């Protein structure tokens, strides 16, 4: 990824390493974190929110099945809290 801090964006020549052209992307995932080329956290935050929201569905389902509250707390700490604390 090329990070350009210039205010005026110039069209650059394609970057080649050992004869292969490097693909230019807007963002990529590295160690479960989304990194954008402008170094903003918005895309990563949206991704983590989405993953946590998916897991909340299972927590609500367990609650509707009258699962013990201690098990619900352990599920939250193991699954949802681990997503949010990345």
C-alpha cells in the first residue's frame, strides 16, 4: 500500500518490484485490522461493529432459550468482548 500525505494527489507511475506491478488498493486487512490508504479508522470500526452485531444475535437467542445468566456473561466475554477489544 502506498500512503501519500500530499494534499494534491498526483497520478503516479505504476510501482514495480522485481518486474511485477504492485496493485494499488484503497484498503487491506492485516492481522484482522482493516487499514485504509488514508490511515482513517472508519472502515475498521464499521467492520468490528458488524462482527459484534452478528454475535449479539446468538446472545439474544441464548437469552430467549432461558440460558443461565452466568453462561450468557461467559459467552459475551469470550465472543463479543474479544471482538470489541481488538
